[in-house]
C-alpha cells in the first residue's frame, strides 16, 4: 500500500458564451477584434458609472448549476474583491463571496467502467479581469476581456488522483458544450483551472496545507503538474519536511515542474465587501422553470439511455455521446432500423411482440450500425469534417446497414457502396449495389458450381487439405472469393467447400 494519499480539489473558471459582458453592453466576442475596441466607461471602471447584471449570464450559470446538481440560492449577492493590478481598472473585481448563486452539489463521473461522485462546493458569477500582454520588456493591457462573464466552480477536495481530476475536467467541458454555455477550451483560456493538492499519510482523514497550481493550459498539463506535485510533496514528507503553509506554484510546461510563486494571502487580504451598486440577485420561480425547460439531456444520462435503449456497450455509447451530432445521427439510423425490423415481420410497433423482437435484435443491430458509423464512415472523413456536410441521410445509411445485416451484400461490397454514397454520386445503396453488380450470390447451385471449379483448379491444395492440413481451406476460400468476383459470403463459401471436399 502506498504511504500517502493524494487529496485534490479544483477551482474552475468557465467563460460564459453570452453576447455581452457581465455588467455592461459591450460585446463578449473578442475573437479577431482589435485590442481595446470592446470597451465602455462601465467595464473601464470610470467613476460614476453603474453596473447592471446580464440576465443571460445568470441563465447560463443556472444551467451549469443544475447540471452539477447544485442547490440554487433564491437570493445571492455580489461582492467586491479588492486588489491592485493594471488589468483591474476599478481596483476591485465584482464577484460573489459568502452568498454564491449555487452551492452543495455533486457530479457523477464514469471512466473505464468505474463510477464516483465528486462534491461541488459552489458556483458563483464574476467578471473577468483584462489581459496583460508582455512584449519587448513592456506590459500592455487589452481591456476587451475586462468585465466578461465567468462562472467559478469550486469542487470539494474529493479527487484521489491526477487522472480523476483530468477526467472530471473533460466531463465539465462536455457538459458546458452540451449546455451551450461555454466552449470550455483550456488551450484558448475559456476554461481555466487551478489545481489544489496535498498529501496525507494513508488512512489519515485530516487535511494538510495544500499547494495551489496555476498556469495550467491543457488537460494534460493539469495531470502532469499534479503528478509532479505528488512526487515533490512525497519527498518532503519522507524527509520530515511536510508543507506547513499553503503556497501557490506555477506550472512550467517546458521544464515539466512547478515553481514557487508565493505563499497565499488569506481572503482577508482581498477585503471583500458587499457591492453597493447592485441589488441582491433574486432567482424567481419563473426563471427557474424557464432554465429547467431549456436543459438538454446531459452526457451521462444520454450514455445510460443508449446502453438501455439500444443495447450498446458502455464504451461505444460514450464514443457517440462525446460527439453529440453523431449521437443524433445514430439515433436517426436506429429509429429507421427499428421500424424496418417490425415491417419485415409484419408486426405493429406498439405491441408486446414488437418489444420482444426489438429486445432480441437491438444489440446486434446497434453494434452493426455503430461499426458502420465509427469504423467505416469515420474512416472516410477527415478530422475537420463537419457532419453538416455529410451527403448520406440517416435513412440511406440505415438502408446500407440493412443490406449488410441481411447478408445481401458482404462487407467489402458495403465499403464500396459507402464510398460511392459518401462522394455524393448516388445516395441509394440498393441501386448502387445493382449498378456495380455487388449483390451477394446466394443461389446455392451457382455457389456449388464455383466450389467445383475451385477444387478442380487447385488439385495440390485439395490433396494437402485431405491429408489433414486444414488451414489450407483459407486459401481455397480466397480462390472462391476471387472466382465469385468478391460476391460470395466467405463463411458460406467455406461451408460449401468443406461439404464438397468430404
Ligand atoms: P482557500 O482558502 O485557499 O480558497 P478553499 O478551502 O476555499 O481554500 O479551497 C479551495 C480549493 O482547494 C477547493 O477546490 C478545495 O477542494 C481545495 N482544497 C482545500 N483544502 C485542500 C487540501 N488540504 N488539499 C487539497 N485540496 C484542498
Ligand atoms: Zn463595457
Ligand atoms: Mg476559497
């Protein structure tokens, strides 16, 4: 057993995807905009100006809160967090201190078949600071980012490993994207994370002084920095020099190590006090109802449903859930296949018989559909391909899968047909199969003729087979496939060959 346990808690900033900033009407879309072009007296902190709360930011923060199972405070308030820095023209940041928008939640994380729940302490709203740009020994300030809306999310110290922390962040990004509240891209800085970590002797339940790691610009960086800290702190504990004060360290990506920045100031240093220019933030029942009705199906729920409804394996369901538009496409394909299944057997959809038939076939059908989508179709598309440009409708994709499922075509014919459909040349798989003469031969007398032909033309191999060298059958099947121009079913070819060779 390891000597120490790792204790990790995360503080995450999500840049919300609103049209305007948190407390003024300036645009929140700074991409490709000239520095200091998205500013006004309010976000520049001119004396005498008054902030007003952006309702859309509140809505988005509420959606995120619901997704994290947080308890929403009907009444919360804004506070001023005071500090001096060139990127903060007012000399304080408007944030929420002792009465946040939401608190006491949790998020269930699932990875490699394991499930665990992470406590979420709080979610609060605040404004971002401007951006300092260091260039040629000078520091410039771009105020476009100043005053843009952030949701800060603080977790409980519930993570037991760097990998868990990384997995959590990946889920957070997915959720934020499902909700449409943030792009949550760490590389672009619209999701930022400070990682807090301490060790304790194994079995101990106390908390010890932590290190807060800053400057983490990717999921990988979070994991690597935490792993580095685990090792550094373990060594300190081994030497009897366990950390006695909380400190802040910066991650140096190049060196792959954390560097001491400062021992942390307590909150008293920020002299938080209530923001006198903003009334309390009241979340009405009406707003809550509205936000609730805008909530989409969340990733974990979607994954569970895919497993339940289609009999997909969990890991396959996740592949789809991670690409929501493909998940929708998959559902379109499956709904067609389901209807077809009932039609073939002449069963009406809402009967017990239909349910039974579906339960019996769903796993095999969905597995086939999943394979054709992820291995075959994904194999044809490039990284930057957009599903919007796909020329194959869910109906036609389902048609193709039916042909394969019923063994009317074999899989290499299926691949040729898919390519044709993908190019946009033709969208009807049956028509393509006919035009390209790809339909599988299932007429027994034709197949037997081919078998006889193959046996006559390969006397040496036939002899070896009869002498007990069984694997040679694969060679004969190959010859069979060639003879049939690829239109036979290899399993069936083998069966017939074996029968004839007896
Ligand atoms: P601070 O007073 O430094 O703001 P908080 O108690 O508010 O500290 O916690 C900030 C973050 O640090 C939270 O994500 C929390 O889970 C985490 N954290 C708190 N104590 C520890 C600890 N001993 N080890 C690791 N993480 C911790
Ligand atoms: Zn402004
Ligand atoms: Mg704190």
